[in-house]
C-alpha cells in the first residue's frame, strides 16, 4: 500500500521541520502498520545522529491508496535448490 508518515525533528520538546514522507510497501496493510513502519524509520535515524542533528519523532500515519509494488511470489525456498533433481547428477540408489 501507499502510505504517508508525518515526521518531525524533536528539539527540546518543540516540533521542528514537520513533514509528510510517502512510502510504498506491500507489507503495510493498515494505518497501524504504517505508524509502526514510521517508528522503525525514526529509530533507525535516531541510532546514528551526528552532532547538531535532532532526533526524529513520528506524529501520524495514514494510508494513501493501493500500492504499485507487489510482493514477489516465491515458488521454492532458495536453500532447497540443491534438493531439486538434476538429471546429470548420479543419485544414490538410482539405476542409470
């Protein structure tokens, strides 16, 4: 879904640089998911602040509409590709 997150910089309790950031992620299906996504973005930003930067805070989130990205359909676990039969490989107990 397409969604927007209202973010701001928190400078001594004052909201500075209030803005809406727009995202598109197929895993987000509700407003609560969008808010949680924003919390993760803010936490990622706040863990690596440089001197003079203010911590980010999430104020709100809303769903904008259906997304353009879709979740890829995975037909097989990539770790199991070694288990797929290979006609050129000699399998134990198999007559060739």
